[in-house]
C-alpha cells in the first residue's frame, strides 16, 4: 500500500509540474475585453493560463479573449493586473505543446498575419487631387480595412490622413462594395498603434453618452 501511495503521489506531482510549467514566448496577440480591443504581447503561457503585457490604460474586464490568429483564441478570466502586466486563467485547460506545434505549422505554411482590431474612426483619403471621407473598420500595423463609397482600382496608391497617426501611404489590395482593404507601404510600429488604440478607447469611454 505504501508503494502504491508513493507511486501515485509521484505521478500526481509530475502531472502537476507538467500542467503548471510556464513556457516563455513573445508573441503579439489581439486582446478583446468588453467593448475594447487592442494588442498585447504574450510573455509566458501554461496549460492553465497566460501572462500578457498590454497598454496600462487598456481597460480589462473580468472575461477576456486573446486571439493568436484570426481563428484561434483563448478565453479566460483576469486574475491579477499590475501596471502593463496581466494574468489570465483559461476557462478550460489547454495543451500548450499542441498549441505551439499548430502555430509553428501555420507559420511555415503561410506567413503569419497580425490580427486586426476593430474600430470606427473617421479619416480622410487622398488619391491624386481627389479628397474624400472614409471610416476605419479595422486596423493592424500592416494594413487597414475601410468603408468608403468611392470606387477604387486594385493597385491604387493613396494616402490616409488618420488623426494622431499622421499621413499613411498604402495600396488598395481589394474592394467588395464599400469595403476596401489597404496594405500600408511602411508598417506602423506596434507601440505607436497600441498607444493610439488605447488613447482612443479611453476617450470613447470618457465621452458623454
């Protein structure tokens, strides 16, 4: 009986160590909490939770989603917050080894595309001498989806005048009805666009209803 107890205890301890083992990774992910969306850097991950660095002013509700790709997200509850760091416990345990292997395969098959964050901000477009109004649907450091009634041609180069981000040059990649996908000529730095998003959400929440 003592032998069985020792064996069982050893197995339990080993399983617990494996479950709680944190793997250090540095990966950009989209964070969604309540009505706010933004980006964060995953610092480490285990089968039961994740530590993520986000903008200090980003408002985190109790339940939060962390999207690693457009079709892969982790859902959990925020357990602690200290400045820019936050700890989230998953709703259900995950297989970290399988997750990372899956991400590695995807990265080899197709270059990873950063998740886009939804926002609705009015902007100005300029193509040649023509100036028009548009609205942002979603944005990432590498591109943007906008809503405009102007008809573009694929390959058109234009300039987007985005408040607080400045003039951004891009190329039209596709258009479906009023929605246009644009790739930036130069990627926006993650800290710059993260600050912009965080500032925007703070202003939106402070605005009178």
